[in-house]
């Protein structure tokens, strides 16, 4: 396959707090290709959002720091770029669609001014051109009578419309990579479907790549080409979407799939994954999922498994299912 | 994919907004301000005083110190509605001219103070950490200095110096007094703005702006200050009153604006000597200061209520 648009390998972002080092992201690898959607799934607090913030280098310093790994965007390591060049990439080549359209819009500026912000910052055009582009961006996300609504304030828009505005802001400079951090959690189901359809449109029409962060596996099945399942700051399984649903290997992925309610199925109870995710400051020495795992072996609590390739496009981090049980891990590969 | 066929249809169906057009912010503020009766009356009083100071003196008799027929220390009469002072000058005329200077000093000094305070507070609150510590300890330090003493020292150092070339000599002292008051009364605003910024900085739209590549300066000016405008505006209003009081106090102590340029403060000083013979000379400037400061405080109150987003329902 061609060179990926974004290739993240061995990413580690830690927070240095008074309670100790919180390893929010500790070994994340994935690739995104043009025109594809990568889903990142996992429980709350497993490092999904911190991963995206790390890609944009927006982790709050000085407590939070990306201490290891590589983020290659079109072959260029973003972690090594000077801040000024990084500013030129944010919003321009890589754009973020944030989770809550209510709070990510500035209440005292009109939506037009906010969409024009990225255009003026990156394209150095005059206000009139920027305004035309902003209207075009609003039209592209399906806001009716965009030319007049551009002068309205965020509170004059409904929730779904506001999320469209946020997407228009992200699209205004035609980025190559869109990162959508739970773009639909704050919306009701029908609006969710509209927003997802809109994002799918964008992907096809502009050949943009999308990283979609979500904990809704239904959304993943509908939207994504590839899926990275995260647990406790690590990618535990990575594969194309069909394989993940048809043939999940990691016990955590299986647990996640079992805990989805099936429509039309008369089951009295869902099957939850027992226990709680571990504190990221006090991770056990072995596999972080071991205490909750149904297929636990002694080795699991002693050594961290590696993310092993078990098939083309299928990687798993597990001693048991990846058949790593007998092969001794190479020295120093405890991550 | 089934999505691709349905997506365009969904897009066209995007529901038209049915919300009523929201009331423009400014109109809402005005409407709420008008409900605050004391504030409206105060605004009327203040506007009247300002207009009277600007226009009034043109309609009143010019004072001629060489006209020996001028009665001095006269009782109020038709010719001199508020009487005359010890030099025979019409008190009403002098009071209104003094109003020009007192109000000018109050307004400009307050503006300067709010300007400095906003900058210090914004930088402290936005950058936090060591910058915040330095900014806020500097603010604390300024607050510990007895203000009046500092003002007196500063004004005695700068007296008689020329800073603004095109002003006539006797008005040279005005910009100096403004600068002195402005640079020593920004601390309250700085603390207020810093507090606002500490909260604003955590807002997602600030991160959103950073995510599209905004620099710190851009984020502060474009996103955060507009959001902090309401409390800044209220503080600015209230500090006009403080600045007028400070100027009066300074002038009263003889360290402020010097006669023959009249201000309400130095008119009070002057009247002190004639408390027995013509006590009304002290009453008028005192009353003016009182009226202006009280009005401004009520206006500030009214603005605070009108701009408070928590009272949206009213």
C-alpha cells in the first residue's frame, strides 16, 4: 500500500502529577491512509483523546508531555517540528472536530467570524474572500440560508446545527486529516446519523482521512475502515473493521462486542466486562487487562505482551490469543 | 455502502431552524438597564452635569479680576445664582469649568487604569504559572503602598515639568495627574481580569482556537477579552468614580491640579479658609463630587445587572 498519510508509532504521552506519573498514552501505533476512516475505540479514560491531542501537540504542558514515539505526517515527524511550523499545520492540514459543539464555539463571536478565523490565519486572504469561503463552508455542511446565518451567534443555532458549524470550521482550510473526537456524543440519535453521513460525504468527496474517536461500536461498524481498540493507554487490537467484528482476538475486544445490546434479541441481561479499568498511575506490571480478563494465565500478570501481527492487517496485544504464550519475549520488549 | 445513497437526501432534509430570532445582545442590555430606575436617573444626572460643564460656561458672565465693581463673597443673587467667591468670581461658572477638568481627569485616568489592569490581568491569567505569580505579586505590592502617599510623592516630583508640548503651561499638570492616577489604580481590574481569564482559559473554544493554529496574542485579544468585557466594563465605570475622588483628594491636599485651573478638589481647599464667612463655597464642589460619584456607582450597579448572563430570564 502507498505511504500512509499519518503513521503513529510507539507514542507515549505521560502526565507528571504530584501523585506520580500518569501514563495516559503508553504505546499507541496506527496508520491512516487517504480517504479512509480509522476508528479509535475504548472506555472513558483509556487515552483516546490524549492521543489526538498529542498528534496536534496540544497536550497541556508542563504536566503533560509526549515522551516517546513518532508521529509521521506525510513522512514528517510532527514531534520534531518547531512550534511555529506546527501552528501552520493545525487547522490547515490537520483539523480537529471537538466533542461538544456547545462549549467549543465562542459565545460572543458570530459563527462567521469563527469559521473565518482559520481561513485568515492560514490562507492570508482579505476578509471579503474569507467570508465567501466561510459561506461556502457553511453550505457544504448543509446549513440552509448560509449567507444570512453566517452573522448569527452560536446560541441562535440548535445542537445539530452547531455541530455542523464546528465541522465547517474544521473543513474551512480543506485539511487532509480530520480528527473527530466523539463528534456525536452530545447529539440525539437522528442528528447523529445526519452528522455521520455528512462526515462520510466529506471523506469521499475530498479524499480526506478521518480519525474517528468514539465508544459507540455501532458508529464504528457504519463508518470505519480500520479500528484501533485502546485499553489503558495502549492499542490492544488493530485491524480492518470486518475482522474486528467477525474475528476479534483480544479478550477486551470480545468483551466490548458482547456488551452491545442486539436489536430484536430477547436477552434478559447484557454481558458487561467485570471490574474497573486500572488507574493509569498504578499500572500492574503485566497486561493491564489481566485482572479483568477471562482468559488470564500467570504470564499475563508478569510481562506486558507485544502488539503482534497475527494476520495481514491484524495485530493483537495478548499472550493467550496471539499464541505468544510459549515464545519468550525478546529482552527489553516489555512495553 | 448504504450510507452514500442516503447521505445527500439527509442533507437536503436538514431541518430549517424554527427558533425565533434572538434579541440582539445590545438591545437586551439596554432593556434590562432601563429597568434599574436609580441607574437611569443617575445616568440622566451625569449626562446633565457633563453637558452643563461643556456648554454652561459659555452662557455665564466672564470673570474679570480687574473689574473692581465685582462683589466678592456675595450671597447668591439673580446675577450670581450661587454667589461669588473671595475674588468675586461667579461660583456657578467656576464650578462648571471645574467640572470639565475633574470629569476629564476622572474619565481618562480610569480608562488608563483599566487598560493597564486588563493587560496585566490578561497576561497573568492566560499564561499562569510563573508569569501569574510575578504579575499578581506585583499587583499585591502596588496594593500595599499607601496610595495617597505615593500620589503625593509622584506629583511633587513631576510638578512644573512639561510633558505634552502643545498644551498651555497651566494645563501641563493635567496629563501628569492622569498618568499618576492611572498607573496606580489598575490593581483591582488586574485581579478581576485574571480571575475571568483563569476560568476562560479552560473553555473549549480557547482550545479550539489553538487547534486551528491561533497564537496566544490572537486568542487573548480575539476570544478571551470579548468574553470578559462585561465585568471589565462595570469595573471601568466604577473606577471613574474612584479616579474623581482621588483627584479631588489630591487637589484638596494641594498636590493635584493647581489654581487658577479649577477642579472640584482645589475649590474645596480654597473654600476651607472661608468656612465661617461663606460656608456655601465648600458645599457646592462637595455636592458635585458627591453627585457624580454616587451617580457613577448606581450606573455601575445597573450595568452589572444588565450584563449579568445569569439573569437572562428577566
